[in-house]
């Protein structure tokens, strides 16, 4: 079993790699090779892993990575929401051009590769119902969401044509993210939990009544692995699925923090309203009906308390 992970140096890529090495198998086969590709060197901790520094938006890079052909590709590489909005060219290159070139390289492989594409709930744009049903039409209002939606459409068409066997999973906001904040507009959802747990202050740029869907990085890795092993014979039309999530308000996040870490942790959160951030966040979806994903066996965190506990166990120390 050969596996390729794009965005392998990122948070989700590293966590996925760790889980794959712990399992040792995927789709009933022993994992013999894992290739990781990113713009920077991915950390390695196994002799079956190889790290590649490459820009997939450059012609020829994807072809080199899929020779020999991988059995499973986890396509995680992306420029996050706020950065894709401020740097349109970079967002188009990484989120769209790299995806198309990777899909084209896989189209020419002699085997039918399972492709798991990390999409986003950013493909949905207001106005929308609450909750958003599975059959709601995506109409993104950001460049990031647009780029991700185009990737979904390409994945569905390449799968229809038999070029590869793809599944797209629309991830909710991942929290609590470890490490330093990234350029995502949603970064504060993690920082208001992560920083207080580390004894540091955190700024809250939106009102506390904002509601948003979340999944822990641990749950997201579970989504990816489950998507890799699903029997796609049951997919007639829909190749892209919205993942289940825990929908809570910011106030409920903070209440969960107080329950898990004590009320003193919550005092480290400073309300610093930022109109620019608030304008972006208020246009995001707040909750979903995920009937299809639930029926297919995707499992979310049970509560935001559990999301915090997952961070404490997996990343705090």
C-alpha cells in the first residue's frame, strides 16, 4: 500500500501520518510507503516515509510524485481562508492549479487511486437556512470557498469518468489547533481555548453569541481515514460530503473551557471586537444537517468539552 499526503508538513498532515503509522494498514493492506509533499520539509519518524519539498502548482511536480502510482492520496495542501482572500494569486495557484495538476497526473496512472480531498464548509455562502440541509446548493462568497468548490466539481467529474475514485469531505473549523495561529480568519476559535490552557491571554474579535461548527483535529483524521476506506459503489452522484460537527456559540466554547480548566482560564480571554473579522464570520454557516455522512459512518466529537479534552491529551504537553 502506497500513500501520498499533500500538505504533509501541516498540522493535519502530521496528525494523519502519526495515525497511519500507528495503524500500519489501510483498506485491508499493510502500508509499505508513505510520501509526504509540502512547500517545506515534512518531519519524518519512520523508515517507510519519504518527504518531498515541491510546489504542486508547477507543471511536472505532480507527475513525479505519482510515479509509481499511489493507492491512496490524501489531498490536504491548501492556502487558508484569509490568506486566499488577501493573496488571490497564491490562493488560485495552491488551492486550484495544484489540485487540477494533481488530478491530471492521477488520471494518467495505470491504477484507480482513491483520492480523499479535504474541502471546506466555506463552499456555502449566505443566505442559508439554519441548519443547512445536505441538498443545499453551495454558493461561496470567498475566493477560498470558490477554489474549494471547483476542486469538488473536478473530483466528482474525474471520478465519474473513472480517472480515479474520489471522495471530498467538507471539514468544519478544526479546533483546538495546536501551535502558533495561522492566517485563517477562524483562528480565534482555537486561540481563545489554546492560549488560556497555556496560561496566556487571548483576544476575542467577535461577539460571544456567534455560533459555529467545530471538529477536533482528532475527529478530522478519523474522517479522512474513514473516507479512504468507504465503499464508493454506493455513491451514485454525490462525491462530496459535509462532515458532522459540534455546533456551539463562542459563549458555549468559553463555558466548556471553564468546566474543563476552571473559571480562571476564561478570565484570560479579552473581548476586542474587530469589525473586519466579525463581518467575515457572521457570513459563515452555523450548523448543518449531515444525514448522508452520519449514515455512511462518519463520527464527530460528542461535545465541545470533548474537543478541549482531545487537545489537552494530544497536544497541550
